[in-house]
């Protein structure tokens, strides 16, 4: 389906999008709401329907962002406050589950005596720690992306991002960079925010990294919602 043109979008796009959802056309509803919220950014219902579209696709972080946009427009709405709270709790559960899955994978690899990447010229014979294991994964992923140009910063990075999580036992700066390398910028930001709470001496460094990740996330969202280029016919 071709993305709607923001110049011709109807102010009743949220109602039309809800009808698309009722018929099971979630993709059509999503495209309509993305274009509609660009044309009418202060229309709270448009952001609400867009959030429901993202939630239907399992995109909890994007849904939370849109719920918060709607609440910013209507800050006294109790329904929107409840939706934001529920989405925040769901996003945090998903983040904790991903961190715990990383732990299980690492423990399973150790139990099966799978080969574990080790740093070069390691003089100590002690067993590799979880932190070292994650650092090696980050290095390998960054080497694979070394030839790719870095994305330019977005003109207007989004400041509406979810708060951090509470898995203090395992969240590290290396884990945050692992998420960033995988393109999971929101989860990387969450990890850095949690680190800022427990390492106030590193707040300035972490805050600068969070700002960079916010720009990368905004750029990523723009690329996801940009309409595909139309092929020109040869004359």
C-alpha cells in the first residue's frame, strides 16, 4: 500500500484508520496515522490510534512514544495516563526479559563448553567474565559495521523516551553498547539511564551518549516511516 500524502490527508484520518483496524488492515491504519500525525501533530486521537497500531505489531516502544505524545496534548486525561503507565510497564518487562535471555544464552554456552571469544594476548588464565564476553561481542559487531557510513544526526531528535529499567545486577555500559550496535537504541538508552542512577560520577559521559543515541533513534524512525521512492518511467 502506498503511504498517504501528508498534503492531502483528511483531518478525519484517525476515524478512517480505526475503520481500517476494524477490518483487520493494521498496515493501512498505521500508514494513514503516520501521515496524519505529521500533518496534524497536535491531534491527540491520531497519536492514540497510531499507538494502538504499533502495539498490534508488537512495537511496544513506539506505542509508548505515541501514547506519551497524546498525553502531552491532553495531560489531564485519565485514560491516556493509564495507557502510558501500562505501556511503560510492558516495555520494562520486555527489556528485562531480553537481558535475562542474554544471561541464559551465555550460561548455556558455558555449560555446553561452546567456544567463547577471548581478547587477544590475554596473559591471565582466569575464566572470562560476562562483561568481557559482551565486550568481545560488541567489538565483533562493530568490526562488521566498520565499512558502513555513520548515519547523520536527526534535525529534531525525539525527547519523549521511556525511563530506565531496574535490572541493576546485569546492566552494564557494555550491554548498552551491545543494544546500540544491534540498532536497539531505546534499550541502549534505558540501560544508560539506569547506569546514571547508580554511577552519578559518570552522569556527564552517559548523558552525552544518550543524546547521541536519541539522534540515531530519531533517524531510524524517519527511515522507517519515509515513503518508498517512486520509480520513474523512461521517456
